[in-house]
């Protein structure tokens, strides 16, 4: 994986979970936060299989900590909706098809609202600096397209978050980020072909350029087509993602 392009969405080193390196810092509330942050990142980024039990003792050994901060972290992740209690312990939450369709529908609503609010209120403008910086990232990817990889989903999420953030409503962006995190474990399997990756790059650049140039109606239509312009399209996206996950979840 080209680390110059694939920057993890979370700011911690998720490799510590896999390698057994202890979390840092080593004491107090900072330790509890570090364990939670690293465990959360591993859950989001495919560090655990769909049927892998998140055992307290094993995780404590991998972090080099007692079971207490691990237990607290698991409780927080369950509260976040990212893991759930099953037979014999906690497992990563995988939405069923109905839930996934609902999340996809909410995602479309949040995505489009960012542009709509600027169209509706002439006093609101997109922040050009954010759009330009994000466009530069995608121009670089167009020049050197990254290889297909499930974790390309992180780059996709960052694009949509930055587009939303540029519209000025941070609460809207936070909600979008949360929704995207909830469906990441399924959506990540949608980026397993070179064609899919390159199509995503092309569409992202088109959308962002239209918004940057103030062609908001066109940008709205392009974004709507990109994320799903009907419930049938949303359902198709959800079904495709579930199918890809079922076929390829052993890759991670």
C-alpha cells in the first residue's frame, strides 16, 4: 500500500493492536483513552474479522495492559454501536441489509444537504481553501492511481467529509463522519477493482471542481448521481456492498 496516499482516518498507529506493542502513555486516564482509540481504529479499519471474538484477556496481552482499560474500551465501543455482544463475548457490528439501506439513505441526505444549504442561502459560501487542498490530493491520485485496496474507503470518506466541512456546518459533517464509520466495514469491499478506484477519483474531481467554481446546481446533480440518486440506486449500492463483503471479507 502506498502510505503517501493511504493515510489512516484515525491518528493512532493501529499496527500496535496487531503487533502486540503496548499502548502509550502507560498510566491513568491517558492510558484508557489510548487503548480505546487504538482499539476503535482497529475495529473501523478491518483489524478484526466479522466472526472474531474480542476477548478481554487476549486484547490486554496485546496492549500490555490490565483487563480494566480493555473492558472499559469495549463498553464504549458497544455504546458507539461499533461492536455488539454476541455468543460468548463482543464482536464487530456488521449491519444487516435493512440497516445498511437505512444508513445509505441517511448518508445521501447528509451529503446533499451540504450543497443545498449553500444554494438556499446566498450569504453562505464554500470555503475555497478546503476545496482546493482536497482537490490537490485527488489530482495527485489521478496522476498515480492507487492500487485497489479495501482501505481506499478511508480516502473516499475524507473526500466527502471535506466537501461537507467546506459548506460550513460542522454538526452536519460530524453526523456524516459517524454514518460513514458505521458502514465502513461493508463499504470498504467496494474498492477491489482498478476501475472502481479510478471511477471514484474521476467523479470526486468533477464534483469538487463544480462546487469550487460555484456551479452548485451541477455539483448537486453530480454528487447525487455519485452517492445514489434514487432509493433503488441506494438499495443496489447496499446490496452490492454486502455481497462484496461476504465474498471478500477474508482479505483483511
